C-alpha cells in the first residue's frame, strides 16, 4: 500500500448545465468557458469507469469509507433514472467491500418535489440545498435564466424534503453586507441542523466588491467582522445551535483536534472532481482562476485516481495547507488558518504563493474565536492544553504588519 492517504471521495459533475444562473457561479460566470465543450450529461460508460476506478482506489488505499457527491450544474437535471442506475452500479461495485459508501447530491432545490424526495430517500442519498438567506438576499444572486428570483421555488423544495424526512444540509454563500444575526435567525427558523456558509470566490485578480478595488488592509475586514458576529450568535445559542461546518472545524482545531477541510486547517484535500466527460480535476473553485485552468489532461477512462496525486495543480490543491506563501509560513495562526482556501490565494504575478485574499479577515476571526473559547475554559484546562490568548495585533505582528 502507498504511504499516501487515499481519497475521501469524488465530486461528480453529472450534468454540465444548470436550470438557473447565479451571478457568482464559478462554473459559468467567473471566466471559465470550458463547460461549453463538455457533454451536457455524464454517460453511463463514464459512470462505469468511475465505479471501477473508485473501487480499485479503495482496495489500494484500504479505505473504510468513500463518498460520491453528485454535483453540477444542477444534478437533478440528470433525471431519476440516472440516479437509480448510479446507485445500483455503486452498490454492485462496493457490495462485497468493507467500505462504508455515502452518496449525496448538492442541488438548488427547484426540482425537488415529493417524487424526487421519496426516490432520494429510498436510495439513501443525502441532500444539500443551496440557499443564500431570505428572499431579498437569495434572489439578488440566485436568478433563473429569465432573471426571476428562485427563492420561493427553492424553499418549496426544502419544505418538501423536510416533510419527507430527507437528510438535509444547507450551503449558503455568505454576503458580508447582510446582518449576521438576521441570517442566523432565518436559518434557525427554517429548522436547519446542518449549515455552512461559503466564503465568496475571489482572488487577487477578482477582488471582492466590498474591498472597493483596494488590496486587503488590516484595518478593513468586512468578512471577518461578519463571521465574528455570526460566531457570537452561534456560540451564545445553547438550545437551537445548528452545526455550522466552518465554525465547528475552527473550534475543534483550537482545542487541538485534527480537523479542517479545503478552506482551513492542516488536513490534505482528499476529494477530486470528475467532469461529465470523465476529466479528473482539482477543486472546481479553481475555475475562477481562468479559462480551462483546471484541465490537466487526466481522464477516468485512462487514468487511475492516484495518478492525479502527481499533476501540478492537483498536488498543490491536495497539499494546499502545507504549500504556503512566505507570509503564511511566518504567521502565528497558520496551524488553524492553513493559508485559507487555495482558490483565494491566486494572483497572476505569484500564482498561489500569496496569503488568502481574506487573510486579515481570517486572522481577526480566528483570534476572536480562540480568545472567546479560552474565556469559557478553566485556567487548569487552558494550562494543560498549552493554550494561550492571542490578539489580532499579535497575529499581525507575526507577519510584520
Ligand atoms: S492568517 Fe493570513 S498569513 Fe496567516 S496563515 Fe492565514 S492567510 Fe496566511
């Protein structure tokens, strides 16, 4: 067996088109036009190759768990028969293995009717729904091709899935111009137990609009300030607190646990993308770095999944929390931050050898969380765990700011 760890799973782009057109979408609206050349739907023979390669990968790396995340475009456009056949093929390929298989779908929720929900329940497919908040926020970004807001249809899908007792998580792209307390209350009243907010996809070539065309500054941290207020609501809520993945992971890491994922921490990124034509690629968030940026010439028909460990971009993505810029290497909170998400480090001059575009926001947020947690631990626990308070200014000094 290889000394490297195997993949945790694959994100499968089972369709390359979408029934809506979100303004911030990295697939269609961030400069990558390569989707136009892809088959609209993944063919059955590509699924067959995926199953064979994934099963072999699990054998090679003695994996005990593996995950398929069905993604798009809008994955439900693939149709119910695709889902039935996919799960059948997965079961057939994995039934004799000691591998716990998980299958999820990430959808905009618009097509989720009773029939879909019952099918996904029968197939044990977990559902992730993308909701950006109340109608006035969601409809600002998540519009259909006629420029109509999609909030009402998405909420109908969510409620249908809740009525059918589906296993549901919600993903929301954060909007730092919103009131975090109002957002927290909104998702709480929707009875969402499993929630995450994604940092918007920006880099040094495509700065967040809130930065008003200026490079990041330590005294201007709208994203960090938003998260701090969200964290404070969440931390104070002892009764209905949902799991918010980003915050859960940060808290675990501060308490010394091995945690983290693509956005933060020290863990390797052990997911890969497979496009509808079978291309194997690194994180699809990297599409925002330029047209065809994620293409490295690997295809599930011809290559084993472990061959993707060695291409430059996939290697960089996998080890992104170790392959840090000089600034990040000096930083006193790099163990928790991990340089942030690789897609947020990109700039034409230095490639990925930059701190995250959200560096100061992350620094302010992570020091705030650490100090707040320490305020709630006994002096003995803090001493035994070797923890210490650190101000934002202390962290800034570590990178000579
Ligand atoms: S806070 Fe900034 S300098 Fe420190 S690890 Fe994160 S991105 Fe790098």
